[in-house]
C-alpha cells in the first residue's frame, strides 16, 4: 500500500466532507420538491445519514490536526422530473462509492478504515435505494392520476417568500454551525456534543418545513446560508448558539406579524417555538462548562443567565 501522509489524509477527508455536505443539500432539495409523502421521508432519512458521515469524517480531520471545512462540493441541481432527480442521486452515490473505494486503497489506519468501510456500506445501500426510487417515480409518472391535476398554487406574497427564504438561509447556517460545534466539543463534553447534533437535525426539519412551503408555491429553495460563527472554545460556541437562537426567534416573531398565508405563517411560528426551546437548552448546556468553584460555594453563587452571557461575549 502506498504511503499516505497526514496532510494528504486530511485533504482526502476534507474532500469527502464537502461531498457529504453536497449530498445532504441535493437530497433535501429533491425531497422538498417531491412534496409530502413516503418517498420524500425516505430521502430525508438518507440525508440524515449523510449528516452522520459528515460528522464522522470531520471528527477524523480534527483528530489528525486539520481544520474542519464547511465548504460544499459539487451539488447536482439539474433535472426537471422526479425520475431525473433520483437518477442524479444514483450518480452522486456512484461518485461517493468510487471515492471511498479509492480511499481504502490508500488508508492503513485500521480505525479510519473501519469508519470508511461503514460509510461505504451506507453509500452502497443508498445507491440501491435511489435505483429503486428511479423505478418507482418512473412508474408513478406513467400512471395517470385518479384526480384531475391540482390548480397551480397562487403566487406567494413577497412578505411570506422573504420570511421563508430568510428562514432557509438561517436553518442551513444553524445545521452547519451546530454540526461543527458538535464534533469540536466531543472530547470536552459528550452531552453537549450529542445535544448539538440532535438540534442540528431539528433545524433540518425546520428547513424542510420552509423548503416545502416555498417549493409548493412554485418558488425555489435558496441554497446559500447565513454566515457561521465557529469559535475554538466550547463556551464561546454555546454563547454564539444562544445568541443565534435568540436573534432568530426575534426575527421569526417580526415576520409572523407581517405574514399573510396561514400555512407559511404556521411553520415559521412552529419553528419560533422550537428556537426558544433551543435557546434555553443551550443556556443549560452552557452552565455545564461553568468553571467549578470551591466546595464552599454557597447557593448564592452567581448563576449564568442568557443576559450575563451576552454581556460577557
Ligand atoms: Fe455519505
Ligand atoms: Fe449516500
Ligand atoms: Fe430552526
Ligand atoms: Fe434553533
């Protein structure tokens, strides 16, 4: 087996992370465009597995002394029908399979090999799933609908469109920010790390609600995200996350006052409630990192609050 240097290994893993990121966005976009249904749910499930791959590979980058990347690789946005989208997802899995097979020929570390083999097995399963989805969607297109085609949805009000697009940009940023914070905090506090991963998945649900509303009204789902805050220190990460939730809940509140469509308004309001929960949850997690004071500390010891955290930051 040829010698692969640490630097080459980090570069290989970073390329894989960018492709996993692209797969998440490509699959979610396709799931939202297909609307509510069993198939869309299954595709979202695959996107969640790609999120796990991104996490595993990023952990390795950190472990090897590299910088995690939040860049996105090639995202295939072509195709006009469900079978075409599913065919492009088969192609994405083919590219991933070829990449990981190539990596196995160059990687000696048994632990890293085991993780790559685990990911490769998932990609082979995904490929099989997408091949099946090509057949299923092709068949659906050939079967005439029992009911006449629905009237095209009326154009979305600008205020609703703005809110949903801002929401997708935010949720996309929150997913990435919490994912990165999750694998960076893993060695410091497993509870914090696993909660951040869980909430990243929750933000992905919000993105789904907004994406479906947009696509259902004939709009495109934005594929860009708000800027990320990625400090090195776990306490600073949680403070940034608390601030992000706080600002987002306020922004959603402002949108709700102006929005017109009850469906669009409803999803923004549901997300707003969950952002407020995230803010308190992150506040609780932040306290876990409070420096331990002397055992003589009394209950009057100053407690962290969101307000004091903000002043501190
Ligand atoms: Fe993957
Ligand atoms: Fe995959
Ligand atoms: Fe959210
Ligand atoms: Fe949130």
